[in-house]
């Protein structure tokens, strides 16, 4: 839905990766079951945007002309429009162990390039005829950090990102639809923080040598390479991920602006927080260890020193040395929740980000993302997914107006 903030209109939605579905038939069934209900709750009299998640299998099946035309008709009939796609999880995302496999295939692999190209073609076909409406695709931040030690990894990632952006340039030439690829920094990935992402782009993609390569790939004059690349490649700033890394969101936004790096999508999300690790921490956190998703933990000591853990079980093994310190856990919890049975959430960090967005726009695409809903403790699921998503959207909209 469009929200008329003081700084200009934005598109606000939620990511449909909260719903189960890997094939296109499963995905469409979930969309038909949930989207009209949520729309009726949050914007019954106006069009509602969709943050679409498509697995590689679903994307291939939707690309069939008959399936695509039927979906476009269904969207139109129900007052819905797609403006952003979550192109991060390529394969199964619910009901099985996901963990570090969520990054595969990563940006060293041609499958990631092909998947992103297909998503771009679909998004170009689905974007409504609205002047100035752009598309965005969020994606893996390079690779899983332990895999980046191989010296061949970074050059492969750079080359494949250049190929992917050249594909987006070709899509715009052919269709007139401009789509941006948005790298999404996440703990324990090649790009963990805003600063790391900006540095990577400046050194690896926006260098003179890299721009020359990109210009040849995209069939562009050298002088146009950098502005075109910056239009089509930026970040997806996920509030949960930034908070887990203890980023100062105001400083992160200033850094992005000073570097001229676009935020193609702002994901509205919140992480778990343990304000002071104590004897009851294990009992309170064990309810969030689901065995499905990776729950990276970052610990901050009183002097500001940070310690990183790959997953919740590894952090729990170090409880004895963590007493009194603050933990932030990569577990997306509903953004309207601030206290959870002795635990907290990073909602205050999200609220500061929304306050900035309200007066100094960071992005035009805003997406609530609480994909963990079906593995959260029962009391957080009691209202049902439709009511929870609607409540999150209404909470966010209220803070943007």
C-alpha cells in the first residue's frame, strides 16, 4: 500500500516468505488464502503491494505464459500489485533445516545469476503501469562468511554481480522497467554490516577497473557505467540484522548517504534481545531454538567489545562467561512486540529507523519481514498469521504518517 509520509509516498508491504510454499501451486495457494484477508484488514479501499517470495522452482513454473497471465489477472481482480521480490532464499525455506543452506547457491555460482535474472523478468512483467514505480530484488550478501576465505571467492562474486546488473540493464532497455538488486547484509556473511557493504561496493564494484569491465558487459559508454551501476545495485537494509550487529542506525544511514549507495529496500524487522545475560537466560531462549533457521548471536560487553556466535547453541555454551552482558539474537519477532517474558526486542532501533524514514526518506520500498512466525513460541502465534501480519503493517503505517 502507498503511505503518504511527510517526506513523500512510500510503498509498504510484508514479505510473503512468511507463508509456506516451494512450488508455484503451493505459493499461489498460500497467496490466495492470506493476501485478500490481510488486505481487507489494512487497506480495504486501496491497492495493496505484495512483497513476493519465489523459490527457484516456483519462479520457473510462474514464467510459463499461462501461469503468469493468470497470476496478473488475479492480482488485478484483488486490488494487489507486486513491486518487490525477496530473491534471498533459493530453495526450501519452511519445515526443514535451513540454517546456513539459505545462502546457497551464493554469488559465486551461476545458478544465483540465472535465478536473479528470472526474478527480474517476472518482476518486469508484474510491475503495474504506474509512472516512476521501480522494482527491487533483495538477495544474499555475497556468501556465508566462512566460505569467503578462499581467495577465488571475491572475484567470482564481483563478476557474477556485474553479470546480474548487466541483465537488469538489458531488462530496462527491453521493457522500460527499472529494477534494482539489493544486497542484504546479515551477521556471519561476507557482508555483515552496512559499513562492510559500503566498503565492498566502493572497492570492488565502483573502482575504475570494475567499472570498465561492467561497461563492456552492459554495452555502455564508460562515462555511464558508474551512474547506471549505482541505479541498479544497492542495499536492502534489514533492521533486525543491523540491530543484531549493534549498528547505530542513524550513523549507518549517514554512511550510506555520504557514499551515494542507494537503499533499494528497507526491511522492517526486529530481533530478540537479552539486556543482561543471567541464570534464567537459557530457559528463556531455548523456546526460540527451532532447528530450522540460523540464529546468529552478537554479544556486547560493557566496554562495547563485541563477540560473535554462529548460532544460538554456541552462544548458550558460553553463558558462564557472558553474565551481565547484552545479547542480540537473529530471530525475527513481530515488530509490535517489545517485551517477551523477560526478554526484549530491538524494536526501539526500528522505531528510530522509521522516524528517519518519515522525514528523510531512506528507501521507497518498505517490507515487514517476520518469516519465523510458524516456529515462534505459541503465545506469539495465538492470533494467527493474518492478524499478526495485519497488526505489523498497521503498526508500521502509524509510525510513518
